[in-house]
C-alpha cells in the first residue's frame, strides 16, 4: 500500500478582508459615538466584539494578544470586583460594575486585539478627533444660544454673579466636557507638531483652537490648569522647534487675550484662591478630600465597594449635611478609587495609567522624525487627564472614561521588540473550528 505524500489542505486563519473591515468599522463606529451617544456606541462596540468571537469560532484560532499592562489592568478589574463582593451595597455595586467595567474592558480588549498596526492606531485617533469636532460645534452653538445654566448648581453666584452660561455640549456637564476636550487637545496639538501634510497640520491646529475655546467656555478651572501643565510638558519633551510650534504659541497667546475679558478673567484669577474658603467650589473639594481620606483610612485594603461612594458619604459628611444633595465622588480620581476599591486596586490602575504614558513616551523617542508627534499627542492626553484628576474625578462619567480606556488601550498596543507569537499572546489555542467542520463535510461528500 502506497502512502500519499499529499498534505491535507490547511485552513486559512486569516479572515477575509471584508470581514476584518466589518470588525474595524464596527469598532470605529463605537469609538466615534462614545462622546455623542452612549447607546449607539455600545451597540457598535458589542457588534465588533460579536464579530471577533465569530471569527475565532470559525477559524478555530482562539487567542488573546498580550501587553505589558495587562497584569495591572487585570489586578484592577479583579480587586474592583472583590470590593463589590464585600460591599454593604453589593446589589447596586454589581449592577454598576458589570455595566461600566464591561464597557471599558470591551473597548480595551477590542483595541488591543484588533489594532495591530500603526495605521490602525492612527485611524482610531482620527475617529476620536472627528467626534470631537461634532462635540465642539455643538458646544459653540449652545454658547451662541446663551443657554442659562443657573439652575444646575455649576456656578457660585456669590463669587461669579455675571457667569450664567457654561457649555456642556453632548456630555451633560461642563467639567465632563472639559475632561474629554483635554484629551482632544493633547492628541491634536501633539500630532500637529509632526504631521506629514501641511493641510492636515492646519486642520489639527484648527481643532486644537476649537477645543481650547470650548474648554474656556466650560469655565472649568481644573481643565485650564491642565492645559497649562500640558503646555509645560510639551516644552519639556519636544526638542524640534519649527513653524508649527511657533503657530501653536501664537494661537495660545491669542487665546490668552480672550481670557482678559472680564468674565474669563475673574474666573481665571480665582485659581489663585485654591485655599480661599470663600470659594464654595474650593471649600467643597477640600471637605470632600478630607471625608474621602477618612474613608480610605478606615477601609484601606478593599475599600467601601465599587460604586458605593454615594451611599457611604453621608456617614462621613461634615460639610454638605443635606440629604437632598447626592455626592457621587470625592472630586479626585485616585482618592475616589482608593475609597471605593482600596489602595491596592487604585495602585494597579495608577501603574497601568503611568505605564501607558511611559510607553508612548518611549515610542516617541524611538520613532522616526515624522512619527514622533502622534506619540507625543498620546502622552499629552494621558498626562493631561492625570493633571485634571487632581482637582476632579474626571473618570466618573461613563462616556469620557470609555474614551480614556481607548487611549490607554492604544498605548498598551504600541509595538515592542517581542516578535514571536508565544511572546505576543497570553493564550493561543487552535482547533478545527467551524471552517474545518464544513471543509471536512465537503471533502467527505466528494
């Protein structure tokens, strides 16, 4: 009996171009709608996730690409879940946890698994910037319409009697809008320093101006401080001065001219009074920080439980003392996280955040001259949010936090020197898959 030397046909593990396009379009659609419509964003991201699972089931190749940040992200996710299990408000906590953490991990997972090239990472940032254009235009239309927000308790009328309008665009709150736009300014301004085409550079600078103007119109002092810190960071790490830098400086000077206007100047100068108890916003923050530190000191390891701050705060309240006023967070991201999930969980998140910024900075230093700006933008966006988080819990809002996780995933997916499949995956299992089953049936029928 003669053995055949012919090898069985090998099933291709590479999805058709149209299928990968469908996955990428679904993911990009979800990212685009994050600051515009949470429902639409979830639908698109869920569709992308379903398509990815179907692809793995069809090809028979189940894999999880690894990043250097995954261990810390996993620690954050697990410790946050453990905090809920020990919480006195576990029912509400689990509901909050699965909805929020599920969305964040879906966005993070899709990007780390699908965004495998620099061009795809750039496309994701372009989608975020395109969405920002819609957000900014809507905010400017709000300001032009003169929407009165005096009923929203966003303004201290005794200190700023002439301030009646703060734009919030599609995000429902001026500080939340400012947090989103801080990331946009970082991405656009950084990339503008090294964009390939002059027209594209001008578009990025125009978007930077548009976003900065909207941030000014939010009257968010924390965001204003973040912009200044981001400018200092840019000056510290960028060594290639050219006409783009000079243009950005000219734009900054022009924007500062706007601040001289009386309504802006009073708000801007009030930043100096961060220790002034007459400023109700400042006084509230100091009181919340003190109460939050008390929570942490009593529950340092597992916290009060994910999403439990609003329920527990009345026990530590010495300032507000009004049951009708619900305090959702401690106006500081790291303090709020430490209070809810414990110091270890907060540290896992902080380390992942820092690693993302460091990875982007290392990638910038190693990149070619024409690629550095993109990575600088990612650095500025992550560190700008870090600066803003000192005065506000900028990651309280679901939409803004999801965008942040998109940027964190982009940093995590940046290439390393590891090239083998074993080093690039935590898990890779190959089996027949549905494609193999159908191929076998077809061969048997023949």
